[in-house]
């Protein structure tokens, strides 16, 4: 849809982004506060490992069904319901701890419940954006959202530390519950058009049928399939440096707290700057896949450079550049999916993307983490960077992958001509349909108010 079809889109986007920013801040406060609380109280690596398992794996599992629900039901109500439930659970945890119940299992249960509803909320958020944003403004809004998320990564640790040090972890839980309810209230004011499913699936609910249709859709939609594969590759091999850089800072440059903080600030600042760049110039970039591929190649070189760096400030600067490159991959990728995937399928596609994100990075740590106890972090970073470049080149050497990724950058007419000469996609429910496909590229972006 164009801006003329959404006369109040700026108001809706403003309310949506503001509410999600406030809600996200509260969630990140809890994330940091729980990590610090468990570290201080237990000093146990096993406890931290279990907190990550309970805090991430439920989201990965539920994202499969969360994507189906996002395509079946009101995405706005799903987001509001998930945020409200998270607020209630967090408030319950705070009251339990105030009453003296502070056993680890209570925290694990709360983390698991929060993770479950995050698996419902996240695909709905990504899929709802195209419903309230004109097609030619998707890159800009996604860039703004990326900047907001990165900005929270810079603000949340400092704010969480201030609240936790001045009060205790219970105070952080109360703040999170309040921010979640504020976000729900602001989202309630957003007008979201009703989603009409073109596949005729507004009838009897068949969740597993919808799930199977989503799998078939990704398998039949070659550009989306290879785009998700590219995302998985980067998440796995960039997960290692993102987790191991604090260890390298400690071993190589010193264990002063300010150095570890600076490392986080440079990575987060790079993603913030990258989001701003994408929001500013991204809508004018036509060859988005070339931008993404170039970003991944440069990321591989920069990650290897981390391992070769002997100067701390050069090391921090490379982290900042990697953050920018990540935004240059993430923002166009989400925009392409929002533009090219039928609205009634976006929840399921983003559900699978969520699984890639929540599984690939922890899996990366499972592989590279133990190796860091046997080998130097520097050697592992060089290995990860080299593997990223080699595997990407190998991926692009596959003719089907190269053609599918190139198709994304073609004009709609060229894509249609290419599709006419290629094997037709399956016709069952959930397969791509030329009758109801969104335009393959954004509309004219010369007027960017």
C-alpha cells in the first residue's frame, strides 16, 4: 500500500514505535538484572547456562506456532496479550520474592514463561509492521526500529545497574511490569487494518495445516528460502565473536570493568549507527541483496581482523564496524520479507526467522565456547571470519541460490518474466500466488516525508 492509502500512518507508526520502545526497555532491564543477580548470588556458570536455556529455548519452539497464530488472529491483540501476560508474570515474580520466595526454580519458571510469550509476540510485531506502514517507507521504519533496539542495548545496562544498585532486583521487575502495560496502552491506540487472508483460510482453524503450509511456502519460495539460509549462516558465525569478545578483552587487554563496558558500547553503537544509516539512505538503495552480500563479506573480514588486532582501540573500532554491517544485513532482510511475502504468510515466515535467530547464536556459543578453553580466542575469531567468507562464497556458487537472490533485486516485470520461464511453485494452500503477491520492490521513494 502507498501512503495515500494510509492517511494516518505516521500517527500509527509513532504510537507503535514509542510503545514498543518503552516495553523493550523494561524487558532488557530484566534481562540484565537477572543475569547480574544470578552471577552475584550464585557465582555459578551452570546457573547462568540454565538461565539462558530457560530464557531462549521456549521462544525458539513457540515461534513455530507463534507465526501461525500471527497469520490466524489479530496481530495487534496477540502483541497486547503477550505483553500483558509477561507483565503479570513479572509482577507475580516480584511479589513472590518480596514474600521471601527466591528459589532459583521461581526465576527459571518466570524466564520460561516470558520466553514463551516472546515467541508469540515477536513474529506478530514483524508481521504487523507492513499493515501500518506504506510499502515505500518500510526500509525507513525498519531502520528506525533497528536503531531503537540498538539504542536500548546502550541505555538498558546503565539504567538496570542504577536501579539494581540503588534498590534491588524486585524494583526492576516492577519497572518492567509498568513499561509493558504502558506499551499495551499505546498499542491499543494504533489503528490496524483487518487482514483478509487470500488463501481462504478464515474458516475452520487448522494450526498444523497452517504450519505445514508455511513450511511448503518457504520451500517453494526460493528467494525467501535462500534469504533465511543467509541469515542462519551469519547468525551462527557472528554469534561466536559477539559472545567471545568480552573473553578476549579480559585475556588480552585487561579485566577492568570499563574495558568490558566499552566493548559493549562500541558493538551496540555500531548497530545504532547502522540503523540510523539504513533509515536515512536505505529507501534509496535498489540493489539490496548486493548490499547484504557485501555486508556479510565485509563482516567476515572484520571478524578475522578482531582476532588479528593487537591494539584495544582498533579492536573496539572493528566491533563498531561489525555492528554497522549487521544493521546493513538485518534491516534490508526484514524489509524484503515484508515486501515480498503475502501478508497472510508473514507471521509464519517471521516465526521461522525467529527460530533461526534464537537457535543459531546460542548454538554458535555451544560450538565455539568450549573451544575457547582449548585455543586462543584470537584464533577462533580468525577461523569464524574465514569460515563466514568461505561458506558465503560456496553458497553463492550454487546456481539456484545465486539466481534466487538475484531475483530479489529485479524489477517486478523482470521477476515475472523470470518466474514464467522457471518451474511453477506448488498450488496448494500457502504456496506463492501471483494474483495476491505484493510488489517485488518498493514504490518510488523520491518523496520521503
